[in-house]
C-alpha cells in the first residue's frame, strides 16, 4: 500500500523585529524550508516587526511568488498602519492579503 502524504496545514511564521538585509537570509531559508515541505498557504505574523528594507521586501515577494505558483497564497497579519501604507504605496497590497 502506498502512503499519500498530505500537505502541511496553513503555517504561521513570525519574522521577528526586523526584516532587513542582515536578517533576510535567515528568513529566506525558513520560508524556503517551509515551502519545500509542501506548505502552500503561509502567514507571516508582523507582530513586533519594526523595520523592513528593500532586501526584506524582496524575500517576502519571492515567497509570495513561490506560493502563488504552487496554487497557494501569502497572508501578512498584524501589519502596522505604517507598513499598510508602505505596501499600498508600492502596490503590494494588490498581490497578497494584509490583515
């Protein structure tokens, strides 16, 4: 009998205080590992995130693209008003769900 492996349920990752160049590689590896395990619906919990830079944004966008290509989605929750404005200004709010 062959076992069918189910895809992991929706996963939540807390990126920490900063999503900036010095910490982006660590987040990128964590996101890659999660998607490689079959997770297609991923939530990044922005509670406590104080800074984000272009490198951090590129990691988030890459994760979104990977999930979208797999038929899933990326959700950002606990997003501060400051980041909501940023994502709206650069029109990322049209590509993934913000809560």
